[in-house]
């Protein structure tokens, strides 16, 4: 059996290529939208991808399942769950357009000697499948489980996303109870069986995912805190719903797109290089988003008015996906050598309208020739305390759990930066605004969004941990 785990650092996402070397055939599990990476890797290892499948309808990235179907690869999709959680783009497609098979609990297919069996594991989502992988050339029992968002290393898939991200009402607790019942069945899995999760540390699909890329059922039963909390159903429900991070705003759109069918573009968007003056004219227009990918200090000291700080690092997808809507034309301020990288990251979360870009050199030339740049005041936590005492509004863009347990300015407002666009109307604009997080990254990004919306904003770029050692009176520890 051939086995390859693919990891996307930005989305902390794992996909799996499992192949039979005897037949030269392979299946890809939970592929991302840019599927050539899997096809190329398979070819280099004398394999051909003949099947593709998803564990569930994903919320955090655009699936590559439809891309594979468009290229004639047979796709397998869950037929579990109720009518609201079906792969509509498959079911409603023109007869004969796609080669596909819908799967329910216990169904299986083979790729050469490899058996891939569906196991219905609802809770994270109603239609969720875990795949039992058996190497038929060597064994008659599974070697591993492709668990998707069911069981992670150190955690389990959060059951609240249908409510907190997709907007469904009163489903959080019932989903948690369903997940508990699925985990009861997980306890029956042999301890030696390997666990191949759908995400690792950094994903918003759980609250305590580990950075180790795989595990075993036995190890997770002994040391996974979420599994240990399943000593009783009520105890598990309380534990698993408590402290979940606010999901990025784009998660609801991903659920919708993967359900009804992602757009087929035939390749990555190809933005044109334009002038900085053109971008400056567009930046504050409705329907346009200018994403500045530089580091925080560079942006704060000078940026095109109306542009958004979306530093091209591990948080790029999260910030861009939370600040930009799907109907906006996107222009990038980016190092020319990283244009494709930025476009690919946006493509993976369905932000396809990347129209143009300017380079960092273009921005410098624009400034040298008298082009207007804007700036945002950068302050320390001590400065923030003084401003709070003088009556400035304070916005904390950390997670709610951080705001509640790790100290806060008296009277401050809390909105996680990943949900800020949705709640801008709740942020008062009657006084100057101080924005902070724990170190400056989130507050800098949020500050750019608020600045574009017309707020008089100062951004704290300082260590909260150091400030808390000798906090001001207006800060509650």
C-alpha cells in the first residue's frame, strides 16, 4: 500500500493519497481545490488517481471533489444526514455528467487491493463519514482511519459549527449529543489502528488540535481530553461546547459552496499588474477590496487609504476570508515573487475575483511621486490605559475565552477579529477607538478594517503578558 499525507500549513488541512502499487491505482481523500498537486505526486510514484472522496461537506476550504469529477474521476460522497446536507451538485447534475456513487454506513469500494469502507460518524456534521482503510494484500482488518473532522490528534471535531458558522438555530447541543454517541463507537476500534485526521494544530475546526500529524486509536482513548470528557453524555456536551473559538466569517460560505457546487474556473485566476494610482482610486469604492500583504509595521506606517492588512503568513486565509466578501474585486499589494502564492490561498477559500496587483516597488514609487498614503497610530498597552482613562472606546479583538479569562480593560467591548466585519455596526464611533489583542497581529488587521470603515483608531502592538505583570487600574486581571 502506498500512503501519502499532504499538509497545507495555512489551513492546517490534511489530505490523503492511498494507492495500490500492484494495480497502479489510487484514491484521494479530502482533496483541496488545486488538485494538480495530487495528480502530479501520484504520477511521480507510478500511480493514477481513479477515485476521490470527502469525509464531509467542508466548512473551511473549497473541496477538490468537483474538480476531480469534472476530469472524469469517479467520486464518492456521503448520502447520510438529512435532506439539508446532501451533495446537491452531484445529485442534481445532468444525468451522466459525473461518475459518482453515494455512500452510507458500511458501503465500500476498492482501489486495487485497497478497501475503503464508509463508517457514519455524525456530530461534527450530520453526513460525516470516517473511512476505514484496509490493505487487502496484507490484512483483512483496517490499518487506519481517515477521520476527517471526527477525531483529531488531541481533540474531536467541534459540533457547534452548524450553528455558530452556518447560522442554523438550536442544533449545537443536539449535535454534541450525536457526537458523543459516535465516540462511544470509536471506543470499540482496536488500539493499534492509526488515526489520520483531517486537520492539525492551527485549524478552527476544534479548540485543542495537536501538531503531531497522526496518532493511534489507543493513544487517543488514553490521552485525548475530549475523549476523556466523554465519561458521561452531559459532561461531554458541557466540555465540548465550552471555549470553542469563534469561526472565521467565511466558514458559512464554504459550507454552502461545497454543498451546491464550487465554481469551476479551469485554473487559477490571473491578476494583471496595474499601477498604484489605479489601485488608490479603487480602494475605497464599494465592491473592491485591496489586500496589503506586508508585515504589520510596514502597513501601519504607510498604506493605500482603504486597503486592508492581510499579512501573507499562516493567518492570511483566515483574515482575508473574514474581511472580504465573495462579490468584491480583489487587488493585491504583494511581493511580485509571491503573487501566485497569494492567489492560490484565496482560490482555496473561494475568493476567485483576484483582478490585479501592485508590487512593493510600485508602492514605494507611488509614495516617492507624491501619492497619498494613510497610517494608523501604533501604541503600547500603557498608552491604551491612558486613552481608556480619558474616555476612549476600547475594542478587544481576541477570542471570547481570552477576553473572559486572561484579563480585560474595564468596560471594553469584545468582538473576535474573525467576526468583526459582521458586527461593525455594533462598534460605537462616537469617540476615538483603541483596538488590542494579545500581541498585535490580530489588532493590526482589525484596525485596518475599522480604519476603512471610518473609525478614528489606534492599534496596540505590544505584549499583553508583559503589561499584565504591572497592569493599570483600568485593566481587570
